[in-house]
C-alpha cells in the first residue's frame, strides 16, 4: 500500500523524525496463512536497508521454511544488503552445547539469547518465528517479554509470529495483524505442496 | 506451521499426488498489513524450488516495495534458484511502447500480458500484486480472470493481493487469507518507516 497519513497527531513531545525511527514491535497472529511468510517478507526490506537481521525459529522441527531460510542466507551472503543470522531451535540452538531436556527448556534458551542480543543491539530486525506459542503455553513469561521489549536500547524492530498471541503482547505491540483463514486447500482434502507450503 | 492432515478426503478421482500438484489460486485480502509481504515471502519458496517467478505490480506508483524487488532480483540473478521477472505498472509496463492513457488502460494491459504468460506457461508462480483493485473497480472483468485462471494449462500458481477481493474471485480461489488490522502505528500518529513499510 502507498504511504498514508497518520490518523492522529500524537501529543507525545516527539518530532515526526523521532517517531518515525521508533523501534516497532510487530505481531502476526491468527489461524490463517501468511504470519511467518509476511515476517520473512519484512526481512527482505530490512536486508535491503543493509540491516543485520536475526531469525530465531521457535519450532521443534525446523524442516519447514527451508525456502525462506535459503533465500535469506543467499541474500545475507551476497554483500548487497544486510547480514542474516538464522537460528533454529529444531536443530538445537547453535550456542547451546548441552542437550536440552524439553521443548520448554529449548524455548527458554532461545528467549535468553534474544534478550542478550537485544541488550547488545546485535540485530536491527528480529524475526521471532512462532514465538507466540511458548508464551501462550506459559513456557516463557509474557510479562518478561513485554518488559524486555519495552526496555530494549536503540532502534531494534521485533516481529513475533504465531497463533494465540497473548493479549498482553498484543497490548504492548505497535503493529498487530490477525491473519484469518477464509479458505484453505486442506479443507477440501488437499495436502500442502512444494513451493507453496515450504 | 508444520504439515497437517487434510480435514476431508475428497471424492474427486484424483490421487494424492495429482491433488498435491494442482495449481493453486491464492488470495491475500483484507485491510491489514502483510498481504503483499506474504506474497513476496511465497516467492522465496518458489525461488528455492528453482521456479521461474513473475511479479506484476498493479500499482500506479511503484516506489513502494523496493526492498522486495531488490531482494528478489538479487536472488533471481544468483543462479542458485529460480529466475525472477519483475513488471511494474507504475513505470509503464516494459512491453508497452506507447503512452497508456489511464490507470484503467494500464491495468488492462497488465492483465492481457498475464493472460499471454499463462497461456505460454512462462512462470510457475505469478505474484499479481494489488490486482484485487482493478477487479474491484471494474477495470478488469472478474469473471474473465476467474475463467482464465480456471483454464490455465500446467501447474502455474497464482497469488493475488489487495483489499476488496471480489467475491467471485474468493469463490474460485483455493487458499484465501484475510489480513485484519488489529493495531497499526498510523492509528497513534506514527508515519511509515524505512525498512518496515518499504
């Protein structure tokens, strides 16, 4: 969509420029398709700006999204835009040397690393893919996430995907899109297919 | 999301394999963010499969989405996946040599080329970005689009984005997602920002 005019001018003492450069927390939730896909689409824009991008896949099996991963790795290595670091819970986080006992522990380890990276301003865009689930399940404390996002330094944008985004996260986010399913091929018996689902 | 079981087994005489390779018509509509972004995310998967991808941007000004365009052009030129052809109405379609008199005429010219490419099986994935608008406005006949999609040869997937997707298109589509706005920074006076909106 083309650029729009804001619907209100806020009384927050910030200039348009300051407001424009505010770090954003973005949530893609809902039961429809496109939550992660749109997050990786956002990563293309960040890459084009020359930003370092950090992807954290909070899924047990990370076989999925191989297309996005390969594309973003090729882009990151091209030298024409920003860098891309891709971290997968499904293969055991690369920075964790011991065996993780459960998905819950793995999710918590992922979040601990995100906190460290936010404090160090490692990336300019964070894609926390499927991170709504560990919050929804109570594995990672939503209030702690909201606090860490609120207090993060610099201009680091964070995109969180997954069904059932906790209300406190939605409240704290700047941009929230609910992807609703209108129709899906699985409803009529079609399985996922190459190039479309992965 | 990980792969799921279909909700029903259809009585269509097709094998799972035939059904799996069926060409899909995908629609991203609704007033929320992520319609185009998710379509370009799908293009990453298609690229990863080695498929030729054709993007047609049905917008008057194509300044927007420069990040996606550059990323997909770099990927297409990398030789590591499929090719990418990027066509912009905003700059005048490259195959049209004369001046187009109106946006309506330009949209129709774009659709005529899509029809030719579908008949020639030029691409394996078509991203018809913002194409819901010319249909909604009556510039391009929705019934004609539905017919051309129904009769297209081979296995060519088509993604159409834009608000107000016509009901006949939604009926004909295989996969439809409605992106609903829950919250947007413009609501609180923030303008779009670099790396996020473009």
